[in-house]
């Protein structure tokens, strides 16, 4: 009886190589998609943080006669807005963006210092706060930045409401030469003109965050915008940015003064300080004085969607 020969089932070497090549091609196509999806998720989580802080800002503003937070002091060395609105949030996690790689990050967001009235007369310099402009004085609340994104801000506690706690965002102590240490959550003016220097607790400080152009910053806690270069920003201010493009797919999230959140590329954001009477009607920035018209109110730049200026 002849023995029936049984055929062997399996892949040849060529077939295996073809399968491996197909898998490699699919992986090369899909991995960037997965990375983009993860980044979109982080961007959405950051936008959710902004939305919650926006609601807190609105509640604070309603409780204080249409005056937004002003920080614990108005000097060139402190802010503290995050501690002021914490009672409305009750969560320190809201202050940290998932894309912020700062070790032990305390706050991933920067407050618009242009909201504070530095020419007001109803305060005592070095003793009381410079008040903020009421919302009624904003040229356009839906186009004015209230919060933007930053990195490098750590080493303090936004949740502590104890003004005697040296790590509290509401802590404040005066120096004999003028100025304060305290109020560590940062503020800034957007990075244009000669007013580009933002604020944080950098007055003779060696253990708290401060901005990139300052000296004496705590190791690893050098504050920088992660928004990308704003429109008309000056080269002198670019040291304050991590990159020409934003942290979230080339752009960044922003909280506007009316409480809504937008994602925009830096080129769509007008940089700089408040408008002055000497600024031309078409001046959208790039002015050494930092003068800039509110976006889409007097600014003729069609790319300007929002602005750091309030009037």
C-alpha cells in the first residue's frame, strides 16, 4: 500500500517578509495618528481647565463689582491671581496642563497684566494692590485675553489660603528696598514692545520661578510662554517663548475675558501692551512702546483674532 504524502501548511520566508513589511507600513501610518489623537486629548483637557478657571473668574468678578482678580500686589515682582480664584475651584489639578512637563508644576497659565490699572490713584504703591480695570472698560471682552499658557511655574501652593505660608500663592512679604516676594502665579503682557518683561516672584528670589530674562531663577523653574510667537512680537521678547509655534498642534489655548476658550496659532494673536493715544489706527503691534489696538476693534490686521490689549 502506498503511503499518502501529507502536504505541510505554513508561510514561506517570502510571505513572512511581506507580512512584516505590511505591518511596518501600517504602523508608520497609524502611529502619527495615535500621537495626534493623544495630543488632541491633552489639548481638550487643557481647554477644560481654562473653561473651569473662566467660570471661577466670572464668579470672582461678579462678587467684586465687575473687577477681575488683581493678584496679591501690583509690583514688578509678584502676582497671585491663582490663589485668589482657588476658593471657586477647590482643585489644584485644574491649574496644570497635561502638556506641561515642569516637575511638580503648580500653574501652567499666565494672567494678562494689561487688565491691571497701573495709573490708578486709589492705591498706595508697595502697600496695596493696583486695581484691575472693570469689564465695562474693555474694548471687546470676547476678544481680550485673560489667561494664556506658560511652562516652568512650580514650587508654590495655589490651594493654600494662608497668607503666612511662604509657599502659598497668597503669601506676601515686603523688602526694605521696595517690592515684594509672594504671589507666585505669573502674569505678563504678551511679549511685544519694551513692556515685554512679565512678572512673577523674582525679586531677589532663588527658590521660586521667574521669567527667562531674569537672574536668580530656581533651577528648572524658568518661566516661558508656550503659545508660539504672537503677531508683531519683537525679537527681544522671543527668549520668553519655548518655540515659534504653540504647544498644542502648533497653537495654544486661550481664555478670553468673557469666559470662552479658543485655540489659536500665535500669528492670530496680537501681542503687546495696551493702546496709547499715539498709536495709529492701523497699528497692530510692532511698536517699541508696546502700544497695540484691540483685535478687530481698531486693528486693521485681518489675521488678528484676539489681543493682549484691553482697550
